């Protein structure tokens, strides 16, 4: 039971740290920022892209996916690190 409480506390601490980590995904003038908890925090779009809706949609999707990939890596590493001391063999 103690291990479970310890693990829950460790996960909450990890989530707090992850909220302060920022990753970016970029694609041809579109920049998407996410925190380590995989929440989008900012989107920047180059004004020149505002004339081609289809291209803009593609670049936004690509930038989001790139940022999400980075956020996933950070999240997984942080969660593994927080569980390492509590769960043997991780």
C-alpha cells in the first residue's frame, strides 16, 4: 500500500514537471508548441500561408504530429524515471 501511495505521489510530481517542459513541432511556417503533458500551448502561422487553405491544414497537422511525437518521448521518459525507484525491474 505504501508503494502505491509513493507511486501516485511520484506520478503527480512528474506531471507537474512535465507541465513546465515545452516541445515544438515545425512545418513550413507553422510552429506548434506543447508541454510535456501533451497539451498544445501555442500555434504560430506565417502570414504567407493564409492564402492556401489546404496547404495550411497540411502544415498544421504535420507540425502538431511532430510536437506530439516529441511530447510523447518526454512524457514516457519522465514516467519511466518516476516509476524506476518504486517498481523493480523498470
